[in-house]
């Protein structure tokens, strides 16, 4: 029997990373959200697809008041924002908004959520989310995977939450904003991608593991060097380019026929082949 959309997008599993940090897994095991408890509040990182049942699920995990924040403004991470009165997010969300807010971008009616006109609270580098004896630092991210990413650093628990800018298996670096006015220059994107990893490398003494939103958690810090090497290998023309994507969700993308996978050691990206060839070996 085929699962319903609600079962695919809105059935959750959860388990503890430590005594006050939950991973909430959905999308048939392919995606994670995180719930961080302090002594006074809990922080939910990302809100899923907007099915409408996430908040009740989260409130069964914690008795603390829940505040919500986005790692970035893509539909699988922020379409559920309307379950909350307020959400913290990057100002870059305005550029990625069509990916969430365009009719048909999400298979659910977001207007039916409790707070479709929720308050957007913009945060940036240097801001801190205080949960009560637990401080989460906000780090700016240069546009690479998207225009609206933020990193969240929890020095006390030695965790770095990196959204979709870093995954074990691959990162999507093609333009997925659905916004024709959003800037996209492949050389700039790749350089931003590398600069974000160099920033993480500088901070690596502050965390033990990286916690992405897809393809498992936690992942080793060694991926940082491998993604830096991936960018370098593109510019030197030594990265491996594969036309076969080997990823069922990416293969369903309307623009999948234009994409390729580029590999270096354990790191890989999906990117438009025509774009990457503009800088390959140059």
C-alpha cells in the first residue's frame, strides 16, 4: 500500500543525541530537524514541510516553551513555520522565498497552518539565542547551497548545526531558489562554498561533530577538508565528473537532466554541468 503524502512528510521519529538534544527524523529517514533544550526554553531548528502536526509532536518531547529557527529558507526546512507565532531566520530568506511560497511549491496548503502570517525575526552573525544555561551562536553563511543559510554553534555541547551547506553524501550547488532575480555565478558560489568551510575549519576546536539535515548525523570534521579539496580540484580540473546522479530525489528535480555529480574523495556536489564546465580546470 502506497504511503500518503502526510505519512511521507509528516511522520516523525526521534531520539536523543544527549540528554537535552533531540534529532527528529522524517521524510522516510532522509531528513533531520533538531530540538535543543535549555533550562528555560527549547529551540527547534527547522520546521519541515508544513504538514501541520510538527508542533504537537515537538511539545510531546519537551515541556519547555519552544522557539523555532530555520537553517535556511527551503520548503523541506521552513514550510512548517506557520505552526509557530514567530520564527528566527536569515534576511536572505527573501531571495529564496519563491521556493517555499510559490503556489504548488509545497504539497500542502500553508494558509491552513495556525499562523500563516507568523512574525519573521531576522538574525545574523553575532546574535545569540539564549535557552537558559545554553547559548546558541548564530553564524552567517555566504551564499552557496542557497541564499538564506545560517550555521548554529553550541559551544557548550560542542555541536555545529550546518543545515544543507554540508552533508556526508553530497551538497546541492545548483540554483534552487526558484527566483529568477536571485544572483547565481558559479565561480562566486564555489568560492563562497570554500570560504564557508574555511570558516568552519577556524572554529573546529569549538565542536566535535557536524550535524547536517540530510544523509545521517553526526559527521566527521574531516569532511571540511574534503569539501575544500573538492572546490580546489574543480578549479584544477582534477575532480571526477559523473553524469549519473544516483540519487532518487535529485533525479525527480525538473532540471535533473542538466545536473552532474562532481566528486573528490568522500565529498560530492550536484551542480549544472554547463555551469561547472565554465570553471573546470580554470
